C-alpha cells in the first residue's frame, strides 16, 4: 500500500525523529511500515524515504538506488556523481560521521518538495552506524551518490530539508 507523502510545511518534517528501541524494530508494526515505505519510495519514484516524510516521527529510513534510475544518465554523469546501484536497505537511529568533507555539489530534489531542485553541497564520503529493520547493528561506508542519499535521509530525521542547505540562487522548478 502506497502511503501519502507529506510536503514542506508539515510540522513533522521539522521535528527531530524519535529513536526506536530494538524491540520496536523487531515488531510486526515496523516490518509492515518498512514494507509500505519501500512501496511508497518505489512508486514515487525516489532513492530514499524517511519516516517523517510519511508523517511518522520515527528515526527510520529506507534507501535504494536501482540500476534503472540511472539508465537515462550519460556514463560521464554517472562517473561524475560516483553513482552506482545501491541495494535496498533500512537505517534506524543512524549516527553519521564524515569521512571526506570535501564537498560535492549537485542538484538535489526531495519527495517532500516536489517539482523543485537546487544545488546542495554534501560530504563526499561518510560512515553511518545504525540498526537495520531487525534491530541488527549495521555500519555503512559510502561515497559519492550513496553518501549523498544517506546524508539527505538522515537530515530528515533531524528535521532538516535540503532547502536549508541549498544554494538558494540555484533553486529551480523541475517540472
């Protein structure tokens, strides 16, 4: 079941999300929520979705960058973005550490700010320590586009939108 996505202006997008206990993460309710979040992200389509974007103030996000999402990009653009397919994964209660602070600046959009994009500087490489949807500890080291996705989704869990980090002179309508 595809869930409605909330848009900029919704108070839940500006709140710090609630940390989930290991017991909660192992619950049927969270398993169902993760399944619905995956369906919603894919239907949008998007490469990440944080629980606050569906109105749930929980420190939970789903991420997946499917190969077909890159089909329309030139090989040079894929290389420039350091973008490659990322399998579906879940992060809960993430802690982000910057590994390579040199900023990569690319146009970024958001399912909660539909129809717009802007250039956003993000760290080139990060490490994320989190729990998965089964309450198991995961450590993700990512660079390039995957690092950007992680930073964007973790921002959502802190009540931050890309429009808070963008170069406002690059804000454009996309459709």
